[in-house]
């Protein structure tokens, strides 16, 4: 029996194995969330709602059909934080970390799984990559919890309560989990710019991409007297950082312009700026909010939906089509319009395979979200179409923002949202490889012929 199971597992592609691991993580999370003592006394949660919470936590989305603060005990908070860590850092990353603690070596198959889980192209250096990811994320979360903990002492009567809120907030923001134990996201701190700024920093560090953090650390602690090998950031780090910054700025400006005469009417410039700045930052994949997003106008909600659809950077805690995919698509359109066959940026050329992959991912994502919106508009007819579009983009981008319809979804609607959250977490590249199976080299070619396009 075990031999047959091993042979069957060997036939699976790394993408299929990774997806299986995430499904296993969801199953374990469901069991953890059903442990006695996880819920507050007298609180009962339907099984489908437990599954929904587990998928949301593993995919670090933050959409919930129950109020976390009213449903789960302090022990339950720690269980959710544990699940958020697994989902944010990645199944293979934490699995490798525990494997290394036991003194075991990581074999070729394990390295291939890490490579798929973190969108890497080479087998070399993967174990060191995992070590760096674990160290950086834990340090960021610890610093965030300490800074917020001391600041929260003015909000809570005991230091235990202050640091509990700080730890949960730090883990949720860094992993872009979007969950909260305030019962109202970050609305209680809507006027506290320090809390908002710390959360923006934590969300950005989680969503910018692990390779960028590692390269930044290497740059800061490099040997400045070594003139023979000057430090150079990779094309990925440059492209994703610039795209991330541009989207953050554009999102802030658009929100300020669209809501100038509506939600921001009568507010001071700094209130308007921080509302717009935070909402733009959280659409990357954060999911936390300083206000009720349903109060925004429809144009603003559509822009936020697009930003959530784009999502965070590859090899990060976020979902969506990812920032580099969006950037490559824009660069492709620009260069194609100028008659260029190659995409040149930062004195480098982008590989043709990456261009084709970005186009395939975008088309699949658009199709998937469109089908989801159409299906939900049938099953959830009591909700406005903009609410459904917003919910779908939030789930696919593993963001977690909602206009308040999540608890009111039917069981079919919940299943669709869960599927989007799961696919958003494993990534569309892995999803494509699950469908396609192992890559095959063609044995022959047919004569090429042109077709009329456009």
C-alpha cells in the first residue's frame, strides 16, 4: 500500500504536490479551529464557516463569515496566528525550517517543491533562501509587536491585553492576513497615524516579496570596502519595487481625487491623505481598513478592485496576478505599440517565457474572476454587482477587504470565494501547472502560418 502511494506521489508534479500540501494545511487548520477552548463559551460555529475561516487564514486573505473577536477565545487567537504564519511564510518554508531543526538534509524533490512554492527558477541556494525568509519575517513581526505593544498601552488597561493586540496585529499585517481582534479592523485607530504608519510598513514588508527583503538586507550589511564586486540589485527587485511604489502612489492620488467631494469632504488634508494612503496600501494584500469601504463611491470601489486584482509581489505573502505580471503586461503593450519585439527595462531584457507567462496568467485571472462574478450574481441576487466584484477581487488578491457581504453569502457563494482565496494563495502559475501537468517537449512541428489579429 505504502509503495503504491509513493509511486503515485512520484508521478505528481511539484505544483500538484504543493497544492496537496495546502489542502492538507486547510484540513489541519479546520481541526485546530474545532479544538475545545478555541471558541468563546457558548459560541457555536457552523462547519462550513470553520472551513471558510481556515481557508481564509491559510490563504492569508482575511475574509471571514464570523467576527473573530466575538467568536474566538485568547487561545483561539493564538491558533489563528499559528495558521497565518503557515499561510504567510509558506508551507514548504516552514516545513523546511522544521526539517532543518531536526538536522535532516533537503533532497532534490524537496528543493523542487520549494522552488515552485516560492516561484524560483534555480535549485541552488533554496535552503539559504528559506533560512533568510524565516529570520527576516520573525524579526519584522517581533519588532512590530514590540513597537505597537508599547503604543497600545494607552488604549488598553493592562499590558497583557495591549501586547496581545499588538502581537496579533503585527502577525496579521506582516502576513497580510487581514484579520483583527478589535471587531472593527483598524477603525478604532482611524485617527492614530502612528498605528497606521506601522501597519503600512508591516504590510509593505510582507507584500514586497521575500527576495527583495533578502537583497535589501544583503545591500545594507554588505562589505563597503569590497570594490571588486559592487552590489547590484536583481531585475526582479527593481521591477517589483518600482511597480509597488507606483501603484501605491497612483492608488493614493486616485482615492484623493475621487473622494474629494464625497467621503473626504470637510476633512483636513492630513485626514484625507492618511485615509487614502492607508486604503491604497492595504489593497496590495493587507485587508485591514481604517473605515467602512462601503462608504466610498462606485468609481473608487472599482479602482480598489483593480488594485486588489493586481495584488502583491511574487514570492510574498500576497495573491493576485502579482505586481511583476502587471508591469510586464504594461511594458509589453508599450513596446509593442512602438514596434519593438523585445522588452528592455533597467538595462536588461525580459525573457520571452516570462512575457508569455504574464499574458497567460492575466487572461486566466480575468476569465476566472469574470465567471465568479457571473455565478455569484446568480446565487447572491440580493447583493449589488459592485459588492460582488469587490468581494471576488478581494478573495482572488487574498486581500480581505469587504463591503460587508461575506457573512451573508450562500453556501455556494462561500465555496466560490474559498476557491478564489485558495487559488490566489498558491498562485496562478502553480494552478496552471496543476491543470497542464508535467512540461513536455514537442517531438515535431507543423509549418507556421500567420493569422489576422486585431
